[in-house]
């Protein structure tokens, strides 16, 4: 079975998650040496999204990636592996989601000019704060309606097609509804 994951990267690029908790069984030194930027707070070790070792939808440390990444299966991948969705149909869903992502991220970055790379969830939150701070928030939102519609469409696709729906899947910090 051909992988639908290569080139997708939505689970790693900050579109779906802000942070990913690393399993205690992982060799942290090996992950850090490989280029993964880890941080520990309250005895929880995690890395932020977008992942620093993701390049063009591919993991640069695939063979030595964290256990949580090895075990992760998005809803679309599980449906594909079960034969519920075909290869071409899965690629079409990925293409639609990545095209939206590729419109949304630059639009939010242009609007917000963030000081650092952030997951889309962080950019959504900054945009909400920015719009709420305007004297006329509705007018500001109307001015950026196309971008906001793309944001909403992307979030719907991610929730319907990609977000795992059970407790046996990856446990990163999800994007807010």
C-alpha cells in the first residue's frame, strides 16, 4: 500500500497541533541531536509545531522520529488503511487541505507579522485578538472575509477528515474549535 503521508505533513506543520508531547521511552538526546527542538515544563517534554525537522511535507528524521509520531494515524490515514477511502480520493482530500493551508498561512502572516514561526492555531488566536481590538471589529473582519472564510474551511476539513476521533491516537494539544 502506497503511503498518503509523504508530502502531506498536516500533522507536523502546525495546521493541526500546537505542541506534541514526547513519550518517556524516547531517547531525548538522540531526538535533540537529530534537530528536534524539545522543551520541558512541569515534567512534560514536548516540541512545538511546526516541527523543526519537517521539510517539504517529509520528516528529516523519519527513521528516528519520536514514538508519538511513529504511532500517529490521522483519521484519513486510518480510513485509507482500512480500505474505506481510495488512494486518489485520499490524495484529493490532502490536496484540498494543503491548498487551503497554503493560502491561509501566508495570509495570516501578512496580516499579523508575527515575530516567530507559529502553528496555525496560534495565528488564529492572534488574528481574533487583533480583530477584537479594532474600533469596528465587524468592519475589520469584513475587510478580511476571504481569508477568514479560508481559515474556517481549513478548520472544517481538518476536523472532518484528519483529526483522530478516539483516545488510541496521537495525543498532541489540538487546535481549539
